């Protein structure tokens, strides 16, 4: 197999692409779509060859699914997931979402309760409510492990939500949008609860092939069979969602019989010629999938590090699976982060509100790296549009914002007497406050101590806002302003505990350590770069 060229840019415009054409028709040709979960890669050549062969035949009459179709699915589950399934457990359908809707309608009654675990794939909300069932939220718990966001299921709360009208639980495995790949132990806990209360579990496993090492996908079929329905499709893995070929795997004989009869009554079990050929070919594309995963993993790591470095107030997930990155934008202090990125960056992301988390966005990184980089740069532009450096004097209202931040940091935290902080230079110094989307986060004051030499002092960042890049942004903006006004050199006295912060900004340490306000300091200087 020739190595796939995932760096190749394919123009998807004017192909009735939901991802590209719909967004650009609504918002303009300059908008970069990075939302809906399909990829900007050409599919596996084996699939294209199989489709071409079938098209060249020239006759496209009524078609049934032969045994080789069911065997292909069973073989894929065995070799990729280590799960043995019987071909007769498989019932096809017109798509994962329609099948969710059909299963809810058939296996529950109006007014019954169905549990989902937000933030989660938006159709989960709709298929429950549109069928007249009562939606129950068991929100995932967000934790931080080794500096990375980790999402967990809340089993205790889950049990507390179940009553006599609760009939079903829908899960996303791997989870869309947070990217968790649930372990056997986690799924087994869920299964035990489901069996205890006689709940049907619908497991959407459409992203099952997009797993990054060392994580390992566990199908719910490896955990238990009673009351379990697994839904899957080659659509996400092979970028053939438009061919609409999905299936349910139902080892529970009673549920399978009920669902299959229901689908037969709706006349929805006939085959689509091209989608059948595509699935059979897709499930012979192991090598292509392995190469795809390498590329996606590199994209994931690039996007994650880019956001951490250039937009540090955002909290991106580091997905174990899927090609989707969930980004917490709570620090932006805006009503809709998705709208901000669209209007200020001209990049279209999924709105977290649709997933049950309005302060978040979802980024699709299944695209050539050059496109991903452009999308991230657009996000960065929107992010940095929220910074505003305001200068004030002691006669301005905003001065009291500066004063409160300094009081919090120097007086309350460090125990520096206020008379030392607010000294004889307070009236004549220039005071700055940094705002991030209208929210004050940091302050500094400056004064000219000799012609062309300015001292930066009283640099303070609110305790709750540290580690988010605000100190660096404050210094960059203050320096830029002073140098643009003619300053030749900047000087400051850095507390020993933060001297590395200043050296990384290009300051040189001058002289020995000394005490100021009882705290060890070093003097630092930075000269204007000529040219």
C-alpha cells in the first residue's frame, strides 16, 4: 500500500458538503469550517476502487445484504476490537441517529425517562425529547490528572437519578465530544447499574477505530450482552458518512427480534448498492487506518500544544479517541465562544451549547496540518482580540481596580505593608490594568527614572488568573507601549521566585540578590532591539 498523503488539500466546496458549503453559504466564503465530524481526507483507495468497479457495471437494481456483508462486520470486530460477534446479531439501519430514535420509540413508552451523560453528541438530546420521552442528565465529572483534563462518569449520581420510569441509558463510546475511551472497568460499573435497574443500554461506538495509544477501545459487547445494543458505522473512520451505512449489533435475542420486526414493518432493511460495497472494502483497509491514526495523533498533539502555548486561558481536552477536541472557554467571559471565534477569527467550530456546555467549543482536527494550523491561528487572533491594556491615573475610576489587585497580591498574600506599596511615586507613576474580555486580570505601574530609562514595577496578576498567560501578555503590551514611545531601556526588580519569568521575556539579571520589602529580589534590564 502506498502511504496516504494526508497533507493533500482537497477542495470540498461546491460538492454539497454539509461541513463546507452549508457554513460558507450561511457565513461567507472566508469562513474556515472545523466543526462537523467528518474528515478532509480522501478515503482509502480500496474503497474508491470497489465503488468504481460497481459503477462500471452500470446496473443499479434492488440489492440485498449478502452474508459477506455481515461477515465483514464480524471479522472487523474480531481483528480490531478483539470481540467475537455472531453475524446474525447485526441489524442494519439508515444511520446511527435514526436507529437511536427507532430504538427509543420501540423499547420505551412516552413519558419514560432516558439518561444521557453531557457534554455529549447533540442528537442524543433530540432523539429523546422528539420521541416524547423525558430527558435525564447525568453530567460527566471533570478532573485534572497530571495537568490534563480527564472526564469521568458519576456512578453515584447516576443511581440516584434512576426511578421506576427510567428505562434506558445512552452512552458515547468513545465519548464525543470529550474524547474519553472508556475502560472495561468503567463500562462494567455502568453495566452492573443497568442490570440492577433493568435498563437498556444504547452504546454509540461510531468512533471506535479512532483510538490513540496507550488507550484501548472496549466495546460494550465485551462487557455484557443482556439489554445491550451497540451502534456503529464505517462512516467516521473512512470518511464515507455520505454513503449512509450503519448497523446495530444486538446480542439480546428479545430486543433484536423486536427491533428487527419494527424495521421490517417500516421497510428499512433493504440495501444500498454503493454503501454495501464501501463497507466491505473499508473493512479490509487496516493499513490505511493505522496510517490515519498516526497522522491524527500528531494533529491532536499539535493542536493541544498550540492552544496551551498561545491561548493558555483555554482548557483543551487531550482526547484518547476521536478526532475531536473539546475546549473549555469559560475564561473568555463571553456569552458564546463559538460566536466569538466565528466573528473575530472567521473559523467555524461546534457550539458547546448544543452539547449541553455553553462555555465550550468543539474543534475537528481531521484535516491537513496546514489547514489545522490556519484554523488555530484564526482562533488565536479571536482570543487575543479580547485583551485591552488601559492606562489610568490615580484620578480615574480604573485606578482603583489596579489598587485592589495590588492589595490582594502584595498586602494580603505577601504581607507587604500598604505604605511600602503605595509610596511617594504613586501619584506621578503611570498605571496600567490588563483586561481580558472586559475582566480585569493584571496590573503594573511604570515611571521614567532617567531619560529613556523606564522602570516597570508593581506587576501583579490576580491569584485566580495565574498560569493563564496574563502576566506575559501584560508585560508584552506594556513593553510595546513604552518602546514605541521612545524608551531605550526597561528595568525592574524581580522577586527571586519569579525571576525565570522575566528572563524568559528577554530580561538580563544585573548584579547580586538584594532585599526589598523583606523579599529577595534581583535587578533586571532589557534594552530596545534596534531595527
